[in-house]
C-alpha cells in the first residue's frame, strides 16, 4: 500500500496491545490466540479491536505504530 492510499483512509495510532481475556475458560482448542489492540484516531477517539496475535507479529505492528483499519484488519503504514 502506498502512502497516498493510506492518506485516503482513517488513520489510527496503536496505543496498547494486551493479551485477550478468555474468562474462566481456557482458549478453545483450534482457535488462534488473540490480543486486544487499543487504537486512537486523530481526534483522540479510542477504539478497542481484537486481532490475531500472530498476525501482528507477521505485520510487525507494535505500540506507537500508525495503522489503518481495512475490513476490521489492521494494516501498518510504512
């Protein structure tokens, strides 16, 4: 994705990434581990989003990164 394409979408900053809470139950077998990602837009509005942990590692998305949200999937802005 080019910088110009990213300019046309809503940008967020990753405020925090924390482990997902599965409650009293363990993570169901066969389900990928997820994390909760807190996003902040340019107006200071916060949004909480669940993402697959391995995906964030693959995309090298970390706290403080600028991202866009495309069909509920985060994309890192280079």
